[in-house]
């Protein structure tokens, strides 16, 4: 099945040169997200532009349930391969996405201005800065077969973004290097996806929250070389649940979308689908447990407790590499083992880092007005 998809993918490149015959409409902007989800920066910018500007904003995807939900809410959405979906992909001035132009429609993208909102301040190396580990060959193929694989399976790597959102001027060098673009092409603004942090109407309540003294969310990141890492990080979910029960804590568990592991609900552990938009929930939780995930930077904007648990620091560092000194980030409060995590849950105040310091170190933009800032920037460039 996978080989058939790759074959179809490459046959569709015959459509690529045909797009040059279509004129782009500066008042039509199309949006999409990775894996046909409806989330992240593109979602919140799409909703803002749909509701508050004269631009015709169109969401493109292939999940029919999501597309219907968007239309039910009074916004425009079309299937990627419907006639309307292809028409808008052919005529929209801006492609706006969270990852790659493939989020929208890579075959109709040549003349569109491609705006990459990305999905997080990176701690681990991303994009063209990845020079080790399993992802190295995607950005730096070293043999004929690796180069052939890149052309056939991941040709989107060669399609450059016209603009990349960079959430802080302090990160400009990193983003320019990772996306292999000039710093002049960076758009320095906050993140649209943080909108629920500032707008209470966008947040959602947590079921059963009132039954507990505290609610925490655990969000570990993806491991390129160890997809089943959670079984090592949490070797005994019963013991974890017992500890949480003793402290009357509710733990929300949200794994990275690349994980295919399902964790069963327990009395004090609620597993959240990995493709759920977590941002409306984050405002309502009392603290975050994470490891190397970029969620640490986003959550710091709330100035709430952050706890770091990483039992594989050495191997993870070798697999990808970091942009920043991890020990500085965790401020000497890293939990290295499952036993240390359990002990920390019994004395949480002693193990939280200074979230305000983390926020001040990494944010010099205001995400409360990010959507307006991006709209004005793109409108001026159109």
C-alpha cells in the first residue's frame, strides 16, 4: 500500500508545471495542517482571518469529519482533491501551513507564496540542522540511494518556504539555519496557537477536574530512534496511578502524534488522543511535566510550574543534538528516573523550575496579538 501511494505521489508531479497558467488571487489564502489535522498555528490564524478580515480564508484537508466541522462553524473548508479544493490551491496567493507545503497541495504550489508557521521553539535540532541520527539522510543525503529516496519520497524538502514564522528575534539565526533561508525572510511574531492562553472563551474544561487537588499534563516528545520510549519512561502505570491517587492528582497524558501507543485510562490518569488540540486545555491545568518538547517554551507564557523528567538524556542528545544547554534550561531540577518522578509528585513545589525566567529568556514577542501581527505582515507583502 505504501509503495502504491509513493507511485501515485510521483505521477502527480505531471500537474506541477500546469499551475503556472493560473493567476493567483491576493485575497484568497489557503490553510492546512500536517496529517490532515485541524490544529496548531495554522488553525488559529485561519479562524482569526476568517472571522475578522476581508480575506477569503479556505481550509484544505482530506479528513471529511474535520472539514464538515469547520463548515458547520461558518468557515470555508474543502477536500484537497475536490474540484473546489484544487481550484483554491491553484489560485490562492498564500499557502499557510504548520510544516511543509505538502500540508496544502504540493503539486499546485509553484506560484503560491509559501508561509511556514512551524510548530514550536526548537530545543532539539530541526530541519537542515539535523546532521546525525535517523533523520540525517532526509536533509543531508550522503549516497546515491539516499538522494534518490529524497527525490522520490520527500521532494518537499527541496521546496523552500518564502516566509517562516520565528517567535523571537533571539532565535533568528537558528530558524534561518534550520530552514535554510535568509534571515530577511523570517517573520518575527508570537504564536497564534497560544490564543487560548489569552482568550478564556477558547479554553475547554477538563472532565472531573473538580475531584482533584491538582491537575497536571505530561507531554513527552518524540524519539527518532525509540518509538516505544514511554514503556521505559513509565515502566509501571499502576505504580504511577497509585502515587497520583495518594496525592489526589489528576494526570493528563498526551503523547507526540508520531507515537502509535495507546495508554488506558486509570482512576488518576487520562490519556488524550495525540492528535487533539491541547492548547485549549493547557490554560486549565496546574502544571506541565515534559522532557525535551517545545511545549516547555509555550507553557512558560502561562508562568505556571514546569517539571522536567528525562530518563534518556545521553542517548537523546546523541540522536539529535540540542540548540541550548539543557542543564541550564532545567535549572538543576531534572528528574532522571521513574522513582525520582514518583518522589517529585509527593513534593511538587520543590521540583518546579522558574517558568518566568524561561519565558523571559525565550520570548520577546506578544502572542496575544500574533494573529493580527501576521495578518498585517502578509497583507503588506501581498
